[in-house]
C-alpha cells in the first residue's frame, strides 16, 4: 500500500514571481485529497525564490532551489526524485495550464491509463511558436508511431511507476510519452484549456525546435536500439556503404571522374566508422555493471 500523499504536482519555474501565488491558490482549491505541490526553482534571477518561501507549507507546498538554471528536464528530474505521490502531475508555472483540468486527468488514470497527456488544441502563443510545435509534433508522431497531437505539452499526469521507470536528461522532457510508451505504458491524450500568459515571457525553449529534433534521434536510438546498438549504427553504416558503392560505380562509368572516387572513399569510411561505433557500443553494453545514475542538477536548498 502506498504511504504518502496521493497526488504530487511537480512544477519547474524560472522567473515566475508574479504567477506562483495565484497558481498555488488555484491548485489548493482543486486538490482535495492528500497532496503535495513541489516547486523547483530553476535558477531564477528575480524574486521567485523569496515568494516561494512565503508559500512554503511543510508537507504540502515543498520547495527545491537549483544552484543555477539547469533547464526544464533537469528541474523535472529533481521534482520526480523528490515526489512521494502515487500520482505525479506536471504543469508549467506560468498560469497557462488550468488546474481545473486535473480531475479529468485523474479520471483517465482511474479508467486504466498509465500516463495522460494534455493536448492544447487552442493555443494562446505566438504564431511562430505554434507553427514550430505543430511541425515538431508531426515529425515525432510519424517517426515514433505515437499518435499524439501535443507530445511536448507540459501538462501531464501519470502513475508513480512511470516516472520511476524512465530516465530523462538533456532535453528529454519533450519525449516523456514516447519513453513511457516504449516501456509498454498506455498514454492517451485529453484536450485541455490553454490560457494566455499573464506576466513575462516564455522562459524555456528559445532553441527548442533544433534541440528537439536532435533529441528525437537520441530517443529513437534509446527506445528502438537501446539493447542492440549495433543494429542502429549498422543500418546507418550499410546505407553509407551502399551510397559509397554507387559512387564507385559512377566513378568507373564516368571516365574515372576524381570527384566520384573521393565521394566513394568518404562514404565507405563513414560506413566503417558507424559499424565500428555500433560494435564498441555493444561491447560497452555487454560489460556494463549496475550503476546509479548521476543527477544532472545540483540542489542548493530544499524545504520539505
């Protein structure tokens, strides 16, 4: 039997001094059962931490302060590690996510879902941010087979075992549903309200699109080839070898053009490097021992 609060709400914040008091009040009005609200101050430079101190309630409103801005993924990881609830909810601290949606998330979990992902169908964000998000979601859905409209939505709810079984680092918070689905967890989505920002501007993700696509490659390797890396690198190596063979053929059928010969050599070398990388990864995987993951953040202060 689970001992502790039923619900943990994990909220990373960076320079949200004008939003956190209202958000806390709104959450406390909605969360009737035993709960904890965990704010992770991700290197704020305004009065966010001082105002969080005024909101601190032992066992109910808990606070973590990171030594610098480590990013949203690290802040979430710190919150997950500190959380004690049977259900873990994540949301942003800018008042754009509506706490009144939480009962709907909980209802989906009660009906058998493991992770419920919010879908901000009507978004109140700048057009360029919306366009980038839609492009990103389209590519993720096509490449992973996970048909979610808003895989990167920060408003989610899941069972405790989900955050226990996945490891996030870098910018992996965007792919929590993908990582969970790869473990066999059920991850439906629900449409949620999205409010205009009241104060300040977005704190995360100025380079989110490029980072997101780079991390998508990592996620594909981890979820599809994590236990057999030579297969992932091997396919890339074979493609390069094939392209190199084609370039060599063109070299001999085009009067020994030097450019094709050079291209064939480069592609062949690239193919060998990918194959070698896969073999090295396989050896490292076979010889690794059990190890505790090293946190990617450092906590300066924690108030429970």
